[in-house]
């Protein structure tokens, strides 16, 4: 009987720590993706734009 309770506790601990570990990894991935988005947005914001030469400017004139 004690062997089965040890096995059950071990399985429950495995499931619990697995969930915590995968949650932590997902959080890290989300942070990495947000950093990449911020980097790209800063890059886009610093690019010079010529609206008058664009096709959209001609349409909206």
C-alpha cells in the first residue's frame, strides 16, 4: 500500500512541475516575441518616409 501512495504522489508532483515548467517557458517565449516586436517597431519608426512619392499619396490627393 505505501508503494502505491508514493507512486501517486510522484505522478502528481511530476504533473504539477511539468505544468509550472511549461508555463514558465511560454512566458519566456512571449517576452522574447514582445522584444522582437518592439525592435521592429522602432526600426520602422526610424525609417524616413516620403509620402508624396508613394502611390497612396497620389490616391488621397
